[in-house]
């Protein structure tokens, strides 16, 4: 399944009326699923059945986590004959354990290149066979890989990098939130301010300030929702479950333009 299906299960108003005791395994992929959502799903199902994996069209499968390897939010260890490294997007230097940077991978499952497009291939795969994934990730001392977000989705607040997916996972842990999306709101001083679109649970009484206060209690100062919170009925996603942030950015741009008139 994709994360939006997991969100729908967690927020189903009558989930307890269904017998889910036969569910033994749930594979989740296509987009990052944070530890808060994974833990909530496992708690509801009661059998620690959720397993995450990671891969791309260009490199097939890279990782897979078994049920015995319980690391909420992680997509598991590398498959055999597969290598990875975490690279600082700014300096280009290789980073150590528990540092967040762009994920590079190398192995027999990595593509040879894009057909009839040597320029795109050269931008993606270097001379030593390392492929840039465009994904931000970190790896712990036991080799468990966690996908943080897409590199291009990072919000830049006063030089600090804010991963939207991390804030979205936190928002989903709020009992009054059924779905959420965080994007960067343009700001002349800070560059961008974290701004959240939130889908409230039906019938829930929650204010934008409640949401901002909740986030502020759980994140560093630079990750707070200084751009604001706006409620909406749904979050636009593609068929694989990825948030269509471009549509929300365009929507926010239009709102800001109208406000200036």
C-alpha cells in the first residue's frame, strides 16, 4: 500500500467494527511513512505487521525491512551487493552516521542510463557508478536507512533546511488531524516559512493556533509553522500517494497575489 491508504485506515471512524485479525503483513512504499503513522497503524492492528521498503524505477529495490527488524519509520537495511553513501548537498562531502544528506546508491540493480539521453545520465550516474537518488536520507549505526524527504522539497528557513515530510508525520500524530501537507511560504527576510495545509478529523474542534502550538512543542524553533496553518477538505495526491505540492504552491501563490491587490 501507499501511505495515504495507511492514513485512511488509521482515521476510519468504524475501524473497530471490522475483523482484521487475518492481516499478517502490510508492505508500504512509494513515499516516506514516518514513525508516528507506522506506530499508530501497528497499534491499531495489534500485530506489528507493517513493513517498509525503498526503491526507484531507476534502481529497482534497494532495501526491505522484515518484521523482525522493528525500526519505526525506517525502510530497512541494504539488500546484498548494494552500497550507499550519504552526501552533503552543499559541500559534496560524504557524511557519517545519523547525518541527513542526499542518498547515493551503487549496485547491480542500478540502471545503465536513460535511453538516448547521455546528458541526463551523466547528471544522475557518475563515472564510478554512483547514482544520485534525489532523496534525503540518513543511516544509523546498525545500517537502517530512513528516507527523510525529496531534496527538492526542502524548505529553506534562514539557511536552515526543513524537511516537510518530518512535519507532516508529526501533524498526523495529532488526534484532530487526518491528513496534512507542509510547503514553503515565500518570505523576503527568512526566504521561506513552513506553512501547513491541514485536513481536520470530521467533527473535531481544533484551531490553527492549536496546530501551531502542538508543532512548536515538538520541533526546534526553525521548524515551527511560522507561515501559518490553513484547513482544507483534502490534500491532492497522485495515484501512487505522493502529495502534489506544486498544486498547493500554485494555490498559495494565487492567495498571496490576491492579498497584495
